[in-house]
């Protein structure tokens, strides 16, 4: 990536966004793993106008870009990202409740949506308690837990295309699968309508407490992680396969396979993206050797990761 084009892009964005755009922004604190190098350019788009300016500039200079939410399910290279990282700001965190429908911006944290549903005695969203992401990211990846997923309750979505267009998409036009949706990489989810149901507020509270208790009992919440490392294969559990392959407790540097839940790789302190990535590859290879199953990562990678790590064998 040419530094000249990045400098020019930054100069344009600074004129329009002011202090909402910076260079060399460290990204480690922006992720749940607490790992990652800097973004060459980091822009917070508080309005649709800002978002259009950002993407007009990105397209004009043919720059790589990435929309960052709460930073879960994400591993950022130690070298960072040589492009433009965009965060949806103020106007994309709004929420409106009408009857049994919640309409909210794509940057709204799922934790706040769960609380809004409780406040208005609406059922159907309690499963999302503890999922550390935003509504937009959750819809794109069909986030779910405890037998529920966002694809089950979405009614419509408004997406911003990188060419500057807005498009409204009805549920009938979307498809959802396990940790995936039909929404493309160039479609940024800026608003979502969720269809819930009236419910007894005490029962909603009980469900939330039960689900959160299960999460605390089964997941290593006391250490930074990106969430589930691998997707569950059809009819099986990634955690079970990893445990049976003898990978619980396996570590590389500051990265370790959790002994509480084998499908979580945790940052025990000072882990690098290289540590996490090498351990992912080690676990994946051992599981394939033990069971013949090639696990598919649930964690997204951002930045450069060397394929040479396929041969890494430092785990202990």
C-alpha cells in the first residue's frame, strides 16, 4: 500500500471529519483479544455524510478498508492493517421500540439491545446476553447462543454499499446459516429491525440470568479471547474434537487453549497475534490428524499472516 495514497486520503478525511480521523491508531484495545497492531488510518463516521465521505475517499484511492465494531471474533496482525479502519459512531447507535419491534443502528451493542428488550417486556432476544458484539456485526455473522440466533428475529436491514448507496433488504431477501448470512462484504449494516414478542418481564429476566450463568460456568470470561475459535462441524462440537485431540492447555507464548472450554484460545497476558495464529494452526492440524475433521475458523483475520506458520510446531 502506497503511503502517498494513504496520506492523501487522510488529508481529505481530516478536512471533513476533523478529530474523528487519526493515523497509526493502535487496535489492540479495540478487540476482545486485546491484540493487534495499528490501523494506518482510523475513522469514526458519526453520520451518513461522514460515512459517504469515507467511502468516496476509499474508492477514489482504491484503499483496503474494514468496518470495526466491538472487536470480537477478530484477530488483527501484529503489524496492524495497512488501510482504513472505519467505526460507525453516534447516528448508528440509536434505538427505537415500537410495540414488539426494535429498530436500532448497526453500531448498537447487543448488550444494550438485550437490556432494551427487557425494559419493554419483549421476549426473543435473551439468548444474546453476553455476546460481545454489535447488532450489525451480529447480523452479518448470524450471532447466536443457547439455541437462538439473530437471523431468527430480523425483519429487515438497511445496508450502506461502499459505492455510497443505501439499500433496504427485507427478511425474505436474506438467507442465514450457521454463523453466516447472505449479506456481502461490501454491504455495511447501518440499521436493523428486529421482531420480538410481548413477554412477562420476570420470565425474560430469568432467561437472561440463566443464560448468563451458563456462559460464566462454561466459558473463560476472566481472560481476553475472541470468542469461539472454530465453527462447530455439522452434528458435532469443535470443543469436543479439540479436547479429544489432546489440545486442552496447549500454549504458544501468551496464547493458550482454555482448560475450561477447548474451543476458546485465550490471551494469558502478552500474547501476540503470531502466538494466537500459530496455536490456531497447531490445534487445527492436531484435530485433523486425530479425527479427519478440518475445522473452519470462526475468528476473522485482519492484516498479514504468513502462510509459513502452517509448519509451526512450538506448542507445549
